[in-house]
C-alpha cells in the first residue's frame, strides 16, 4: 500500500474577527449583517474568533458559524480571559473543558486555539509547564501562546513549547514587544497595526516584508496563519487583500496555498 503524501503547507489569511460596523461602508457594502460571515468567508480562508476571549460562546453559535462557511474555511478560537488573565494559567482544567466542549461544534474547521497572556505576567516556567500539560485535554486543534512580557522570549521557553508542539504567536504591535520564535509546524502571525495599535494600516514595504517571512516559514514546512487585527476602523480587510497580492506576486516562490487540509 502506498502511503498518502502529506498535505502541502499553506499560508492562510484573514482578520481578527469579522463583525465590525465600520466595515459596512466598503467591505460589506450592500451586504445584510446576517450574511457578513458568508461574505467574509468568500474573500478569506480563516478568521480568529475574538468573542470567545470575553465570553463562553455557546456550541449552537459555533455550529451556526460552521454552517455559514465553506468546507475549507478554518477558525482560530481565542482562549477565554478567565484562563489567561484571571487565573493566569493555574487550575484551569474546568475552564478549558468548558470552552473545548462548545468549540467542538466547529468540527474540523477548528484549526487553532490562541492563549494570550497579559503584559503584566512575567516568565514562570512552572506555571507554563503545568498549563501545557493541561492542554493535552484539548487534542485536535493546535495551540498557540502569545506572550507580551519580554521575559518569556528565551530559548528555554521555546524548547518547552516545542516539546509540547505549541506555537508562538508572532504578535506585531506598537505597544508591546514581538517574539519571532517558530516552535511548531504552525506559525501564527497577528498584525495589530503600526504606528497605532489596532488602527493603523501597514505600508507596502512592511506588507512585503511580512509576505516574505510567511513564504519562508511555509518553505520550512510550516503552516502559516496570518491575521490582521488592525480592526477598529477599516484597515484590516484592505491590508489583508494587499498582503494576499504580495504573497501571490508573480516573482514569489509560490502563492497562497489552497486551504484543502
């Protein structure tokens, strides 16, 4: 029997959320709000769900989002702030299980779960190791850690994440430091905007540099998920579409891979 070839690695592109009123003037022009997700999923391959950071989203809601998107579409779910900001990764098995069970309604469309630590939380290896062990209770999606305190940006922390197959969020912003570590077969990029976090568009040179990084990571046999989080006004969808054109440029080694996995 011939072994199946592994699926090629892909660069998947989207924004951090899709339900933003400022976008209705252009991106959603003429589209009723009930159809926004379907419209969005016709333009991008993935989205990062922000609502799950602030509240425990119901399974029925995840199911509705699953049904509104095409088969190849992928979601990333942001871990609830009770895990990262309130309990700060300690004694969180019950909270992880609650979010896991509801998000299971996304089925194979759930690609990743992002756990974002606040800037005030400094490096604590024991705390992190205990959390990584607890994450084994949520198999299936890949897990991603976003650190905003520079004390975490160390080889020992990268090795710990790699041992568990957990990725680092490469989080670009004007108001906290960025760690470009690649610790898994996934690189998860969050582009929050510069010079004003959550607002500013990226210039052509910056987008070109990020497109080159994305291709390099993909060529290292890693999946790459890129989310634009400069969503407060209208920068994110425009930046995402410009980024796609740069990745798909004729002189690029390869284009954005079709999301078939």
